[in-house]
C-alpha cells in the first residue's frame, strides 16, 4: 500500500499530538470528573461521594462568583485595551534611530520577563507599602497621608500592575511589525502627503494589523489566567473585590479544601475563557473583513 507525503507528515506529528493530548486533556477530563463529586480534604470521615450538579449549583447561586466574573472581565477589557494602545504608542516612539535607543528598548521590556509573584512582592513591599515603601516617603515629603493602594483601590492597583507587566509584551510584537514594515510604502505615503494621524491610521496600523491581533489574542489568554500577582498582593481582597476566576478556584481548594467546588469553578473558567476567546476572534475577524 502506497503512502503519500501527506500521510507521512501526519505520522510525523502524531507523537507530538499524543503528548499534547496526554498533558492537556487528561488533567481537564479529571477536573470535569472531580466537579461532580463531593470531597472535603480536611474531612476524610465524610468520604468521596457523587454530588451530581450540586457543585455547579453552589457556585452559580453564590453572589461572590458573579463579582469574580465581573472582576475578571473588567481586568481583561481594561488591561487589553490599555496594553494595546500603549504598545502601539511606545512602538512608534522607539521605532526610530537615536543614541541609546537599544538600551531604552531593553529597559522597557524588562518587566515582561519578571515573574508575576516577584512583581507583586516588589510593588507591595518596596513601592506601594504605606508604611515602609516609596509611597510612604513620597507622601511624607509632600505632606500627604500615604495611600493604601492594596486596601482602598485593590482592583485598580491590580489592573495597573498587570498593565505595567504586560505592556512590554505587546510592545515586542507590535515593534516587530513596525520594524518589518516596507520603507518604500511609508516613503510613498509621505510623498503623497500622508503624515501624522493619516499615516498612522491608513498606512501603519493596517500594515501591522496581524501583529496587533496576535498581541491581543495572546495577551487576552495571559491576562485571563493571572494568579501569582493577586496571590501575593491582595489575596483577592478585601472580600472578593480583587479576586479573579483562577484565584477563586485556588481559594475554594486551599482555603475551603473542597475539591469538587474548586473543580467546578475551573471547568466554568475554561468554558468562559473559550467563549471570550471565540467572541474576540469573531470581533477581530469582523473588523478585518470590513477593512479589506
């Protein structure tokens, strides 16, 4: 029996598909199974029992759950929008040659390579701490009372830190698009009188549309799953005012020790993530088709 080149290529990628399937799908299937059981780790005397949809009913009737969903969507929408705008602005600013530009580009992308937990610890203890941090000394120098950022403005502060860390990621992708932009097209547009805002909106942005789409798609997924930053700064508080879905699931497991509830939250989180990503893809494709 003859095998075609297509069949051979499928056989070559089969081991990779099997490994990816084992690593990603088996844990998710187990999570779905756990979501239908009642299992409190700290109460082994209660045993492990089939709970049906009671775990889902529990979270869907919990007011905190909807607060957490709102927080998650708000973080994504605001973070994604501001990171994209800033990524484009900084990309345009640094897409030129001047003394020290390479050093400036390097310094600008450093926050992206710092772990979430480290970012949270640095900003919470060294920068925004109202008793010992830079916040305290600047406020005293100005004769003002230090602001408790992680107490009074917890969710806003979390969003600002996410923007601070993830804007360099957007900048890197958008910058690569700007660097690869054909210089002939830009020069022709300038000769025809397209400068400033017209050049940006009608020439530069359409040419890097694919790069912006990639940056926003990957940024959307990464901002949705932010965990370490919230864990080391606010722990989702005060109350659930700064909690998102990943931290809410963690809290259900390691605070309440309820495996079934935590698994149900995780399953709902995956479902909501898929819906958000699908809607985002549809929105981006619709805008792209209009601009063609």
